[in-house]
């Protein structure tokens, strides 16, 4: 294994016994190992430097505003779902109620007593062409009088019986 | 290096934290914000190293925490917030890079704060940040993730393997290659400057 190949091993695990043993014998690799250690330490120090507090504040504010917006929308959604549920529920319930309704019994006040009497109003006029008499029964006008339970209400109408012609 | 991870994981198990999670699960946004505060550095800085741009890293962080909110129950059951957050952060960064392969050039933006008033030191720190960003950019996606989690965030090889969804042997190989590449890059960078 040449020094170039050793470098990756050193970089991977400088505490490895094989590496430690090689470093004791190889000046070049020892320089590389110490240089590597310094570089990592140096970068680590740079990494530890603080970021401006404003950068954190901005993230916090953005997270908070997103969560608050989500919560507001959550309420809107919840209200919408509840409203939709109510509408749906009422619809279903009313449909169910229609189906479950007992048969409706209408209590209609008793019909007025009607007394029907019919009397011949006038003799049917004989048309001239029938004057000679016929076997056929002739149509006659009939006056129908309907007396209701209310003495003030009397219904009349004129009906005509059907003749045979 | 293990301090960050250790601290985060130790906090995962406290009763106080459990109560905070419970409150957040019930919809308490203040409680959730407390959780975000606890892990925001872990998520944002990891994302920044992986995607190379603060704006993208903030987008990723936002999505990570929104997912955390949706999965609080599941994450709590795992009893490993840090592990879950690393995993989701890495996955979202990969998704982002797949969607936008041409990443924005890394700049030494004003987002990074130097605690030192000495101008010379500030320049050194700025350069260090730039070299860090550039050396991460030369790595393949998986090598970068392995290096960031193992060497910068200080996770164990096992934890990195879990976060990346691969074997420990694969992680070792990726880290080894990544370290060699980074070492060569840094050496070349300073040699060119001399």
C-alpha cells in the first residue's frame, strides 16, 4: 500500500491501530494526518460561528404564520364540513321522515245533507218532425234542486235526460 | 464537538420537555415555538452547510419544523428529536438540490455574525467561512452530508448512518473520501494565496 492509499485509511479512522503503526514509520503520512486534523478543526471552528439571530427569527415567524394560517383554514374547513354535514343530515332525516310518516288521516267535516229532488220543469217541446209520435223515448229537461244542511243554500240546476235518438 | 449533540439529546428526555411537547401536540403554538427555539440552530446551520445559501437553508428549516409539527407524536415516540431532525433536514436539502441542481453561489453574506471587533480577525473569520463553504461545495452530495454530520455536527458514525439511511461502512468510506478532498482543497487554497 502506497502513501496515497494510506491517506484514505488515515482520513477514515486515524485511531485505527494499523494507521497508528504506519504513521509512526511514515513521515509523509504523519504530515498528512496532522494537516488533516488541523483542517477539520479549522472548519469546525468556522462551523461554530453564530448566525445572525434575525435568521432564526425569520424562520420562527414563517413557521408560526404558516401554522396560524393552517389553523384558520382548519376552522374554516371544519365549519364547512359541519355545515355540509348538517345540510346532508337534515336532508337525509327529512327524507327518512317522509318515508316513515304514518298514513295521514284527513278529518273532513261532514258533507252537508243534501236532499235531491227532481221535478219536471216543463214538458219537452216536441219538434215538428216528431209530432207524429215515435217509439223512441224523447229527451226531457229536469230541474234538479239540492237542499243542503244550510237552509240558505239551495242549489238548482237544469239537467236533460238523454233520449234514445 | 460532541457537546452540541449531547446537549440536544439530553434535553430530549426531560419532563419539562415532554410537557412542552404535549402542549404543542394539543395545538399550543407557544409551546411549539419553544421546541423550534431549542432546535433551530441544529436545523438551520446543518441546512446552511448542505445547501450553501441562507435563504434556501431558511426554506428548508421552515419545512422541517412544519413537518415536525405534523409528526410531533411520532417523533416523541422515537425519543430522538435530534436524530429525526437531522434525517429530515438532510432529506429536504437533497430534495432541494434535486429540484435546483444549480445552487446559488455561496457568498459571505451579512447573515454571519462575527463576535470580534478586531477588523483583522473579522477578515480571517470571513475567509474561514468562505473556505468552509467552498470546500463543502466540491464534495458529492452524500460525502458532504456525511462530513457535515460527522465532523461539523459531531454525530457518531452510527448516528450519521441512521440519518443518511445507509450502512456505517458506507458512511466511513464517504467521510474518508470527503476528508481527503477537503484537506487537498484547503491546502491548494492557501498555497495559491502564498
